[in-house]
């Protein structure tokens, strides 16, 4: 059991209803007696609350065959997927993805727009058109969507529904939830959260199998940039994500490479996909990466998949660049682990489609850990998924519905 000492109003306890519903979402099918033990509540309190959830259509009892114990009376509780649909959107400048899920976070429909939109209004219009496209594709009307979640990079004030800062494109103080509502006329709840934190929420709600016994976990996303929010894995906390997680802008070299944020020497100027692609493209154009050139043929700009292929084929420049990126990343992650003592680190990035790169990263992290204390950290690589941000958005919408439930 996690014990939090000291006071922090942002970490206030949630209501019993929210904590119970969240636990059913995270651990269902789960028995009432187990909920009682996990939350330290009385059985009558659990029963009264659960009965109201069943009446509201949020929760149902499992059929005997779902509990894995045929012939025994069913007592376990699970989220009722039929409660409603949720729509998640990840809005980045380099692309927008969207999906519709059920209340259990199972993806039912998905859509994407890969056009570059560095202008906030254009990017938001693209997000709104994906929303309309998904409604059309699914045949659902807007009223049956119980909530929308917007996952965006940068600093986000989730409580106010404001994108505070997206440094690369200079998107500042945008009322993104209100703007989305006025573009789409959607009348239900809209919530926003940082796009890596959204992925962490999806893992917390739907992938507790990856977080066994983890009181504190982190979600490392290496995409265009790098982020690594820390998450308190306790259902009784109203705000489980701690801080901003913007480790991509941790300074690794004073006066080093120029970062998209305007500072120099940031981690993502060395280890993000954007940095690796830019350095390798330049090397290829000046004849230093013939292996990459051979992989690309007539194309002039590589994708991460092609970088990995050139690495596999042994292009020395690409191999050296990827190794250097992973070493820098590993040192940064070891520093975070030394600071936070997290139990589990979930890692998502195209670089890790190659097992060799997974080994290099974990090797570098382990080398720099203060190992007497941190030997317990578990590293888990997730398959890089172009829709993970959209699913994160849907998870934020589902979390919002759970937190808004008042019994
Ligand atoms: Zn930076």
C-alpha cells in the first residue's frame, strides 16, 4: 500500500465512489471483498456504492464463465462496456489521430490526418474534422459520446482546459477544450491532458497487468520529442500524474545542440526521433551514410523505420548515431530513476522495435543507477503504436467520467 506523507492539496483524496469505480476499471473483474481490502472501506459502504453503479449502468456483475470459475456463483464486478462511447484525439503539429472506444477502453473506430499543421487553428480544425469523420464512420450521434479527451504535447492545465505552452509552435494559453467545443458543437464533457501523461493514464486504467505492485511508475515516450511523466498508481488520488514530465528539455550539455524549444543541449536535441532523423539525413546528403542511402533509394528523407533498417544493415554512421542517442537517453533516465525510485518504467518508442536498442538502453540505465536502492525498477517496452496517443485521449475522457461520477 502506498503511503503519501506531507500535505499537497493537488493530491487530495477522491470520493469513495470515484475510488471504487476507478478500481473496478483498473482491476475488474474484481470482488466486493477485494475492493474492501484495497480501499479500507466497510463492506456496506462498498455494496451501497456498487449497487448505485449497477443501477446507473456503469458496472455489471460478471457471468460465471467470465470469472474463470465455471459453476461458481458470480460475484465479481466489471465495468459495463455498454455504458457509452468515448472519443480520444491526439493533436500534434506533425499529425492528428483519433479513436472511439467503449467504456473499457477497447478501440472500436480510428482515423488519422498526417498533414503538418504548425498553426494551432488549423491543427484544431483537423482534430474537429476527425471527430466528425469518426461519428460518420461509426454511425453514432454526438449525444451517445459520453466524453472527449484531447491529448496534446507541451504544458497543459487539465483542470482549466488550457494548453499553456507548446514551445515548438508557439501555441500559448489556448483554451483548447472550449475551442474544440465551439468548432464541433459537442455538448458533453471535454478534457485535455499532456499527450504522454494521457498514455500513462491509459496504462493505469487498462494495463494494470504491466504495473503489478507498482506504487509509482513512469511512462517514457520517445517520439518527435521526449517526455517521462511520473504517476502515482493509487486510485484514491485525484491527480495521479506528478509534475510536467518534460524531461526532453533536461540539459545534457551546456551550450550543446540547439533544441526546438530555443535552449541548447536539451536531451531531445540528441535522442528524440526528430534529432536522429535530422542528423542522419544531413550525413546521408554529405555522403557519410551510404547504407542509409541504399535503404532509401530515390527518397531524400528517411523515416524512423528506415533508420532502423540502415542500423540493421550495419551503416556505421547510423549505428553510431543511434548508440549515442541511446547512451544519452539512458543517462537521463538513470538520473530520473535515481531521483524518483519508481517501481516500473514503461517505454514506448520506434527505436525500440529493435531488441538490440532495448538492451543498450537498459544496460546504460543500469550502469548509472544507484543500484543498491534501485535494483527493483522494472523496465517494460511497449510496442510503438501510432494510435497510442488517441487511446490516451479516450482514457482521459473515461477518467473524467469516473471522476465526475458522484453516486
Ligand atoms: Zn529543449
